[in-house]
């Protein structure tokens, strides 16, 4: 059976119009990475309380959906990926402070070193965990970014241990978050995240 050859189809105007009106994923990724770098590196350079408050409330003012569109796809060992994970952690603590405090309290004795690094005031109630997670995000402006990541990782580790000790089945995502933040902190210490 012979196959007839034909000229290739040339896309019509609608094809090119769709390309022009669509969003280029590479451009979105690049913009997200630049925004993350400016937020982390630029905020630290500014180092003032106004900037710290703006960094803290970014998810509140822009919305978690916007941050998710920007950074949720980013690998954990990038600035964008770290910021997504930090804001996700803050969002969870603010949405469920009683659970966060209960799980942290349940895990703090089994994860002593992580408890110390996290720095939640004793006894750990809803207000204390909210204050700690807010202080972690303000740290983007005030302290070394590796310290921010290590402190958030320690908090997540204590929560994961607490969830496991309470017999809650969903401790694995929090443990993964802790490991990702800790790994990123080591990359930041070794040669800096990008």
C-alpha cells in the first residue's frame, strides 16, 4: 500500500493568535524566580520594619492563590520553592492555630533539638505558634535566610513528630516539608539558593 504525500498543514491565524494571547510558561517561571530573589535578597538589604511587615503579610495582601501560581511549582531547593513552603506553613498555622499548637506541644519533648531551634514560647499555645511563624517570616528581612529555613524546618519537624505521637495519619507531608526546608538551608549555607 503506497502512502500519498501531501503538503504539511500551515497553522492559520487563530493558531498564532492563541500563542500571542497565551502566557509563556518560561516567562512566568523566570518572573517568579526574579520576584523570589528580589523578595529574599532585596528585603534583607532593606532591613527595615516596614519591609518586614510587607514580607510577612504578602500572602494576606496578594492571596495564597497568587503565590501558588508563582511559586508552588518551584523545586524545594530554590528561593521560589522555599518562599512557597514558608508561606504555606504560615497559612496553615494561621488557619489552624489550635491544631498547630496541639501538635507542636505533643512533639516538643521527643524532638528537643528541633524544639529549641524553632523557638516557640512555652507553653506553646495558638498565639505562641502564630507569633513564632510570623517571626520566622520577618526573619527574611532581619536574619540570614538559612536561619529562617532552619527555624521553619525545626518547627515543622516538631509538628510532624507531634502528629505521629497523636496517631494522626497525615504527619508525612509535614515531615517532608521539614526535610525540604532543612535541605534548602544547607544549600543556602553552601553556595546560596537561586
